[in-house]
């Protein structure tokens, strides 16, 4: 599954000033993720001002988190999306949670000998926009236990199987994909687009300028639901047999535009320059803890 571009969007908010030394975790443990088999997977992330714990994420996910890009904007060997690790790290005294990305960069460089360079390339994207007919969404009421953001720490849990995929972001914010339906609860658009990117063949970019949290329920044709499940597996680095890939032939290339219309939203195909992190070299296994 590596569901996880929405986790990267929550985890990394900004970088420190260039004049500062790059911060590092005080101590960090990196261990291969336990094999979860082919039936179901669980991914988790929890961080605050004292510790970071991340479970069952691929090296491609970690590189994306470290450099603030989604995994489909990380290029390198195929195994980057297939090798998974758990990380438990202690934050140094006085560290801020928005520095976690820089600490991940330092950790990957030290333990995996990561070397990268950044490029900008033009991509085909889906731009999520408000339709000319006007928005038909009502902002969800704010929950008293809504996520506090990076300053207060974040805990995100995701799970997936052949029966569906779910993300619990805390504070009533969630995403569930099952039974030919997308159920979105109390989710900001910029996070929603990161999640949707996992289910289609290109990046989804938020151009709505909407700042609130929203509920959406999208009904999908069975063949489109199946196609989106297959896309999520491909985007997570899962190697699928040819017969599974053939199911994409029956699915729409754009399965979300029609369901979004009832909310006054559109997906527009555009070309847009985006940052790409090119992995020049990286070891498959880290140096010892």
C-alpha cells in the first residue's frame, strides 16, 4: 500500500534556514518491516516534539517525505518502492516538528548513503478546481479534538487489503475506500488531493483555494473502483501480475470527474512543472543501528 503521500503532506511543513546546520535525530533505529503478507497491510506514523515513529513505509516514501515531494516524483531503481522499513527516532532537545524532514534527509544520507539531485520536469496533472456552476459543498464543523497540526504532534494510521483502504488522521478526519465508494470526512482539500493521487495515474493538485475541512461521498462504477484499487497498488510499488493489470482496460482513465460534479468540483487535465528528486545512489540496507 504505501498509501502514504497524505502522510508526507502532514509530516513535512517547512525547512530550516540555509544558514543553520542541518538538524539530526539524537538517536534512530531502522529495522526491516515485518512481512504483512498479501492479504492486508497497516501503515502508521506518529510524531511530536520528542519522538518519531513510522511503520511499514518504503524507501521511496521516506525519500519523498525527506524532500517534500510525493513518491511519484521520486525516481530511482524499482526496489525503492518495494523495500520497507520501520523507523523509531528520538528528537533532540528543543527541536521543532517541522524539522523532521531535514532530520530524515540526514538519517538517509548517513545510514543508506543516499545521494540525490533535484530537477524540475513538466507533468500531466489533474487540477482539482471549483466548477463554473459554483461550489456545492458545505464546510464541516470543527471538532474540539481536531488535529492540532505539527506543533501538537500528529498520529496517522492507514490500512489496506483487497476489501478496501482506510486512513484515520485523528479528530474525525478520515478517508475510506471500499464497496465502490469513497467516504471522506473532515478533510482539507490540500490533503485530499495528496490522497487521491494514490488512486490515479498522475498527480492531483489543489487549485480550489478552499481552506476548510469537508465531507464527500463519491459513488464509483465497479470497474472504476477496481481500477483505482489496482492503481493504488502500482503507486505503492506492488508488482502485479499481467491479468491484474488488464483490468485497467475496463476502467475509466479519469474515474473521479463525474462523481465530483455533484459537489461543484472538477478535475481538469493540465501540464505543470513539478520538482523531481532523482536518486543517484542509495544502499538497499542501512548501516547498523
